[in-house]
DNA sequence: ACAATACCGGACAAAATTGTCCTTAATTAT
DNA sequence: ATAATTAAGGACAATTTTGTCCGGTATTGT
C-alpha cells in the first residue's frame, strides 16, 4: 500500500505530534528509537519531511525536529513521500484510465480509492496522537 | 497498491477470460500484445498463474494459456502474486498490529481494508470481461 | 521421424527501493 | 574561541522488483 519510507514517515509524524504539544524538539535518535527504524534511513526521511514543510529542524546541541505549527493530514504525509500515485493512478497501471477510457476495474476501485482518500484527507495527526500518549496505541513491534 | 507483476496478472486474467468463453487458447504473444506488457516478464507471470492453478497451459503448436474452468475472484489473483500482505499486514508496517496491540491508524484503515477485501473477494473475473468484449473497457494505454 | 511451435525454467541484467557511511555545516554551551 | 552536538547531504552498498536471454522440453502437423 504505502512504501516502507512512507510507513516510517507516518510513524515519525505521529510520534513527533505526540511528544509535547509545545515547541519540544526530538532528535534523530529519539525518533528512530521511538519507531524502531534504521537511524540513517530515518534521517533521510526526516530531511524529506523538512523539505516538504511538514517539519521544522534545528541544528546544534539541543537541536532536533518538530512538527510545523498547523494541522496536518495523513494525506499530506503520504503525498510528500509517495506522491500522488496512490490517490490518482489506475490500479491496473493504465496510463490513461478515466471515465471515457476506463480499465475493467475502474468503477469497483473508484469506490475503494474514494474511501481511502476520504480517510487520508480527513484524518489529522492530532486525531491519532492521543492513543500514543495514553499508551494504548503503538508505533513499534 | 498492487505490484507491477500483480497489475499484469490481473490484466492477463481479465484478458484470458474475455477471449472466448470456451476452450480457446491464447499464446504468450497474444497476451502481452493485448495488455501491452514486456513479453519475457509476462511469461514469468503466466507461469506463476499456472502454478497457482488459475491458468491451464498447453505446449506445442497451437498451445497457449486458458483460464481454469471455475469462477475466480480478483482476490485469488492478487494473493497468487502479491501474497496476503495487502489483506492482512499493518499499513504502518508493525509486525504485530491487532485489536489489543494496535497502531494509531488501526481503526481508520481497518475500514478501508475491509472495503478493499470486500471488492476483491466478491468481484469475479467474469464480472469484468463484459466491458472488454464490448470494447468499452480497456486493458492498455 | 522431423521440423516447427510454444511453454518451462534457470541464469543473468537493469532499475528502484531500502539502508549505510562519512564529511560538512550550523548551533550551543563552556 | 573552542569543543561538543546535531542536522544536511553526497556517495555508496544491499536488497527487491522488474525485466531479458537462452537452452530445454513437450506437442503438433506433415
């Protein structure tokens, strides 16, 4: 469904959202520890999220990463890492798959995709952080 | 969503279903031509589908491939190529993601997955062949 | 029998994804 | 100022996925 990088990205964002509402920074080690991901690879994904303006970063001692100060949907995270592919491209891989040039599965999957897009575009990171803070939702194992 | 191999597999199966209801065989060239896929790679996927008992094959002149004589769901095709991964594994990649050890997105995606599984397990190849035969659904471009 | 056809299967190659290493640049605290 | 800390970024390595090539085997028609 999502690439491995995108799975990490979602966990990163949810984690950073759950770690203090205010201004606290989490470093690379904190992040990769919290989500149990390879450190160097996690660094690359953090960079992508910073460039996509979903995270702020600060260097130097006591530096780290922080979620940008606004509401962020799961869709924004997915698009930042995996692009629009999942949202818009044909499940059978047709270059042009539209109402007047549909693949055989077009209608069936349209409904599923709309459902998925609905969830991704209406679910905010803040909707998910609660369970992590309370300790009844998990980011690893 | 699906691997490229799985996309090809679905197109292959739909095509073979649309090409005569009865006993006609289609060769590798027919298939890869009909779905616009690389021939040698298509051959590999055809082999996998034969081994998964979704296709029959016959060698020699006038040989080729044919859909096995029974109803086949999209789910069977997807599982044969991509495995259970899409159906059962956690969208955030947790090894164990269940009711009592859920990831933060567990509930949200459970609904999407159920929807997807519903479509895959209740849609038969025969439900899709009509549009291809009539020429208003397409397997390439 | 023999030649032509068409699938089988193993080895190999290319590309994409995932993951690592190491140097540089920025910032902080002493 | 200097040393310690932390992100940035480039190069590289491993793995997986996608795709190719070619000799082997079965089958058909003559």
